[in-house]
């Protein structure tokens, strides 16, 4: 062989080695087409080389090393799901073995019809129209200058105060069902927040309207040309301006809409997607019964078995009951989140053609407690920012104190929704919400100092273990106050 041929062969070997070292070329990939332009980094990793060449070793990091840049752990996630299903299947079978079948899908109906004379919650819900009527006419009188702005503030404040005080007065006086009381209290809390937003937003509209009139030097009037009225009726895209938004139809749409923040005009869909609505209705019916079944079969026996250990201060058994309650409680909470924030609110929005469907964000990725509270309940977060946080900033309150005020208001409503239906005031829900404040700073510190993954774990731990602690405490004292003999 000539020297030129030897040099040519040497150059070929060097070229092949450099290509192989770069990790871009192999002889024949076993799976897929290596030259596909749409191939991703993870798909390339799945193309296993044959290792059949004379040179099969290249500079490659281990996949678990940070230098590899590998982050696709879907297989491990699937493993966790499979292990979770298997472990909970064992617990479920053990529960069936110990307690039998406890599921009764008609129990809620039996509880309602047991004593129809104990329906104060239904009367509360029906009576809420009075407060809606009063809020509407206060705004109408303010728009017509029949009452002053200060008088309007006083009247709205009295109306809101009665809204928040009437349910405790009614429920605590009568022997109302706790579940029904929870529903009526929740309804009145939502009504309170909506009427607050209605009054405050219309004040902003009224101030802007008066300012615009003063610049134009014209007089206000409540009349509107008939041609404009026809345009509003015939063309839904026409924006309604103050004071023409003060109508029963406008207010009742806001009361029914899945939002807590009032606006004169909302983004609207052109039509109702019936198939989408049907899927949401099926989800509501199925998942609601699933929640009831899980509570009956899984949660109630655990709670009943927890009363005596708590009464006897048996720490080991209390912790064991707490951990046993944490899994089903958290699963029920996840189902509740989906059925309410996705199924119910989207169904309401579809019926009303309400186009803003941002009811939640990716709270499951939250690396701080603060982001969780901002992302898991967007309607409440919007209301807090719009009607509490920013107004406090506008009058000179610091950001820290404004945030503390929002947390304290949230703590009050959490305690309101728990203590009144149970006829007890222990303030554990209030304390649990206030403890979120130092936990928020701790989660922020952990996320910045170590990793956002650790912050996310803190969020999950607070959700999984925090709720069962409050549930055990409230259930124990509810049993103690309801039954004289704990044993």
C-alpha cells in the first residue's frame, strides 16, 4: 500500500472518531430516524447506538448528573402513580374488610328530608334577594343624586353588615344541618364579596363619570335615545357605560356569573358549547357522588376511631390517625378542587356565555405558600387584589401591611365558614390561616436558599398535613359537645 493510501485511511479513521466523539452520528440506530429534523433531545436519547464499531466509548455524562441536562423523569412519575394506586388499593380493601360497605348515595337526600322543618338555610338563600334589591336601589339613588355619596357609603355598609351577620344569627338560633349551614354561609360570603365589589366599582364609575361631565360642562341625565337602546338590545358588542349599567338584568347577570369582581361589561362567547357543557355536568354528578362515597367509606370510620385516642391524649395513636386521615382527605380535596373550580365554574360560565375561564393557575407547581394562595383560587385572588390590597396601597399603607390585611381577612372568612355551621368557636381555622404568614416567608427562604423543588415540597406538606390536624380538632370537639359520653 502506498503512503498516499495509508494517509487517506488515517484521515478517514480520524474523521470517523471525531464524529463519533461528538455524539451526533452512529452506524445504525435501532429505533427511529436519527436524521429527522423534528427529533427532540429526549427522542435522541432513546436512539440507542449499536456499539458495534471499533470505537464505542465517547465522552458522555451520566443521565443523573446535572451536566447531562437530562430532565425527563416521566417514567418515575408513572412509577409513583402505580405505587400510589397499589398502596391505596390495599388500604381500600382493608377498609372494606374492617367496616363493610358504608356507601349510601342517597344519604344526603335522607338527611335533608328527615326533618323538613329544620330548613333555615333554604330560607336564608331565598331571603338573599332582599340585600341584592337594596344594593341596586342604593346605587340608583346615588346615580340620580337623591342621596349623597357619604350616605350611600353608610347604607352600603349597613347592608353588607347585615349580610354577614344574618347567617350566624339564624343558624345559631336553630338546629340547622351543618352541611346545609356550610352551603348557606358560603353563599352569603360570596354575596358579601359580590355586593362589596358592586358598590365599590360603581363608585369608581360614578367618580369617572362626574369628572368627565365636569370637563364637558354638560348636565347628567338618566335618559337615553331609543335608537341607542335598540343598539344595546340588538348588538351585544356595544359597551354599556355608567349609569346605564344600573339595571336589574346587569346586576343579576353579575350575581350569577362565576366571578366576584363587578364590571359593567364582561367578555362573552357567541354561543353555548352543548357538548362541553354536557361533559362538565357529567363530571359534577359523578365526582360529587365519588366525594360522598369516599367520605362515608374512608373518612368517617377514621374520624370515629380518632375520638377516644384524642380524649385520652394517646399521642402515638393520634399521629397514626392523622397520617391515616391525610391521604383520603387530600384526595377528596383534590376532587373538590376539580369539580368546583373546573367543572362547576366552567358549567356556569358556559351557560352564561362568560368568556373569562381563568379560575385557577398552576398552583401544583407553587414553590412558595404565597404563590399557592395566589394561583389556586383566582376569583378570590382577583377580588382581594382589586378591592383590598390596591385600595390599601392607594391610601398609603405599606405592601407588607396590605398583605397581612388580606391574610387576616381570609382567616376571618375561613373561621366563619367552619365555626358557624358547627356551632363552636375554637378559632383553629383562623389560627391555621395566620400561620400561613410565617410559613410563606419560610418557603420563600427555602426556595431561594436551596431549590424551588424544596419549596414545592413544603407547599404540599402544608396541604397534606395541615388540613387533617384542623379536621381532627374540630370533629373531636363537635363529638364532645354533641355527645356527653365520649366512649
